[in-house]
């Protein structure tokens, strides 16, 4: 069972009134700067509003809380090569894992995402923001498996969403337990195991 076509702008269109692109860019740039200079502890809607010279009501109209804004900053910093089309499913998964773990390990992005997950355990607005973000990423990661179906590499009846959940669940678990994988041989083995399964040939 496959998913509908990806549309990662649905959540953004559904929150608040239509955004002014220049104001949105100013707020996101200010949020990114505050995060870089002050870290998670110093990140607040007040600090972003002051930096962007924007009213707090405008920010709250477009982002329901600081966690939602933080997630947009996090996604803004994610490198494009995380979602490469390499020509094979195994290659795509390897590129995805390499890109995400490198990004988490070499920048403050992993710490930001861990904070977001922690906030979601105690705050319902943060949990809503994380669920919406995870749904978008599930669709995006699902493209790896949709391409595999289109190429004839994967069975047409696989559940693309479940495949994306397996991939996403692995990287989240590794992040939250402090086991970011950087060994390319291990990542290739993981990609191979996800695609080829656990059953012995001919079993």
C-alpha cells in the first residue's frame, strides 16, 4: 500500500494566515541567528521577535510555539544531499543515513532535535508540532521506496509509509541513545539489510 503524493507545504499553509515571504524569511533568519549565538537555552519567541524586528503576535500566528519555529530552523539547515536519488534503493538509504548522521554529528542539529523530542513529552503544542513535522518527513523519506517501486527494485505491494517509519525510527533511536553511526561499512550493511531483509536466500 503506497502513500499519496508528497506535499510538504500542507502544514505550513494550514497554520495561521497567509505569510508574507519577506517577513517569514526575516523571522527564520533571526531564529537561526539566535540559535547559533545563544543556543537552545537562549532561544525564545521574544528573542527572535526582537532580532527580526517583528511582533510576537505575528510569530505566534504562523508558529504555535517555539518548538514549531525551532523545527523550521532545524529543517532549514538540513543539507539537500540527505535525499539524493542515487539510482538504487540501497544507495538512497545509504546517502540518507550518511547525510543525517553527519548533519547531527557535525552541527548542533542533533542537539536541537533531541530537545524537540524531549519537549514533546511534556508539552502538547510541542507534541503537535513534532507529529506534523514527522508526517512531512515520513512522506519525504517514503520517496526512496516509491522510486524503488518505480524502478522495479521493490515489490509494488509494500507499505511505503511503514518502510519510512522503519528508517525514521532507526535514526531517532540512535540519536536519542547517543549512538550516531559514522562508520560507512555499518551504514552500508544497514541499507542492505533494510532492502534485502533477514531471510536467507531460498528459505
